[in-house]
């Protein structure tokens, strides 16, 4: 399929915040529209006045903008089309495609119970209420609904871009409700009328709408409109292969922004949630927006449910963090660090360098290790706050005896003794400084017959409170001589208690 006149839309209802299922549907509409050179449109289906809220509408629009899913025309609000919906109802009533059904609620419940008893689907037909009885209810002013008069014979079929050919016998559809008695339309009709008004010619949405398509095709034809192409997306599943929900973790787009996920990473991740490039058994999963637009087709969407892998999202986010220009990364990280450590300029640190240079340096240490923007705040905390607790298991392993604690004291003295000479040789090259100091420490550890890991890990524990961190001698340099010595003393004092 290739048509620059293609118009696709995302049509969320502002009764609930945008979640990853809706975000993926919006993304797939966007990608395919751009792939074809067509238009990506937004319609807010806000006719449920009791449940729709401006706050949710704002969140939906904000989330789409965060993902970079920019729509090509002004958003359409369904409430603005109410008169067009009513006009369509009147037109179809006049043509005989619709009728007013006065069947009482009690009768409907009885008919439904009879069908259930026979283990058959309940299919309502106009003939289930006698004409005379219907006329009497009408004259008495009884409540009614507006139903579509479905053909008794024939087949309604369509070719779904994802699920292939689907057909339904009309006798199994029944006369479905399209409007309430007060003239307010239901989803089935308003959705069709709005798509016709917007010129939408490809409808891409979740698989829960597959069963609506035959009914909507009948409405398109009754209104004399061209039937669009349809594509339905499979469910997004949690790691347990059940429908993704809050019990699996974050699902709302806002939650992922708060988790420190980058929009480009989320865009890339969602694009691969149930889709892969054509003909590539193996492919590079890190793809730019331009690459995704170039390669994306709805025909290659997998029919099976896609598993939302949180670890994979974090891995991909880490890749994007490492790809991001450092100045742009700083703009995203600094508000978080300023909020978490408002007095970080007063931190005890290596004063051999200006604060800004020092701060950039310690942030740089964590770029390779961080999988979210929030990781920087967590992983850099020990630079601003001296640890007062130490990993219990590591403390027992590396500093559990007096002999081990004495060895760390000696090792720290060797580092302090080598510090200035190493700095004189290395100049501003921190890598070279660390190498020189490490060599001095290795000479001593080799002479003692100690594995270097048993020398380095206790010091790492004293500096950070944990056993995993960026390169140890980089940490020591950025902390500075005074803070290094203080943390050794604090650690030994704490463990000796």
C-alpha cells in the first residue's frame, strides 16, 4: 500500500490516562502515516461527559508531544460533532436503515436469558417485538433506543492488514443499538461519522475492536461512504503472558517519564512491540525515528500478543543515554540532582578543580552504568552524602577481621602517600593519576601476597557503602584527599563498634 492521501487517526477517550497500549496504537498510526507520506490526526472522543475530564485530555496531548507524535492538523473534539451525529441518525431513520426500538428492558432480559439457556448468542431482531405492541408503546411514550436494521442474509467481510480476511454472516450480527432515545449517539455510530468527516481511510486500533468492524461497515455503506481499510493490533502482555496491567508495573506514559525514560527510547521500544522490519531475521534494535518511518508497515505486525519487557526498555534507555550529547543529558539530569541535593556545591570534594568541572566529571562516571535518568540521582548520592551504612555481606567478607581492617588502613596510607607525586606526573589526566596510584598499591599488595580485589573492594566499600561503582580510583580522585581519609576513618570506626 502506498498512498500520499492516506489519513490515519488516533482517537482516545479522555476517561482514563494514556497508557502504553494507547501510546503504541498512536505510534503505529503515526509511523504508517509518515511511511506513506500521509497525515496523522488526533480526535478526542469526549462525549462521555460524566467521565471525561480536561486533566486527562491534557495528559493525553502532553504524552503524545513527549513521544514526538505530532499530529498534522488541529485536534478534533467529538463533542463538537454532536449535531453531525444527530443528522446522520435522522438521515438513516428516514432511509429505513435505522428504526426506533420500543422493546421493554424486561423483554430484552427474558430473551437474553432464553438464549443463554440454549447456550446461544443473543441476537436481537425487530421481529422479536410485535408491530402492534411496538406501536402501542410508542403511543404511550415509552422509552426507546435507535437500532440498525441489519440484513438477514449475506456476509459482511473485510481484509484486516494484521489479521487477514475476516467475514461474518449477517444473521449473526443482529439489530445493534446506535443511539439512545434522547438522540445521543453511541460509539458505533459516532465513531463512523467522525471518521467520515475527517476523511480517515485507514483505521488502526486495538484488537478489541475487531468485532465492531462488521457493524461499522454496514453503517458506512448505509451512509453512502467509502469503507476504510482496517488494521487491528494485538494485546500487549505482561511478563507472565497475561494482559498488561498495573500489577506488572508502570503502564501510564506519565509513569515512564517519572521513571527517567527518554522519549526517543520509548519511541524505539514501542515501535518494536509486536513489529519487526521486513526480511530481517536479525537486525539492530536501536533505530532512529527516520529508520522506523522508512521501514514500518502494518502488514508486518505480529498477530501474537507482544510482551512488554521492562528490562529491555531499561537496556534500550541506557543505550540512548550513552548516545545523547553530554550537554543535552546535563539539561535533563540537573533538575533532578538540584532537587535531591540542594546544597551539593557545599559537598566535601576534591577542590583541585572548579565545581562545574567536578560535577560534570562525576556525572560522566555514571553515564555508562545508568539505565534511566533517575539512576544518576541514586548512584551519585555517595558523592554528596558520606555513607554511614555499609553493605553487610561485603563488610563481613572484606572487613570482618581486625587483620582485614588493618590492611585497609595501611592501603589507605599508601594511597595518600602516593597521591601528590602521582598528581604531579599526571597533571590533569585523572586516568593517568589513577594508574600511578594503583601501581603503588599493587606493589604493596603483591608483596603481602594479597589479591588486589581484596585490597580494592574494602576501599570501595568505605567510599560508597557498596561494592559496585565506577572505577575506584576515579571515585577517590573526585572525593579528594581529605574526604578519602575521612571516609576510611568513618568506615573503620563504624565496623569496630
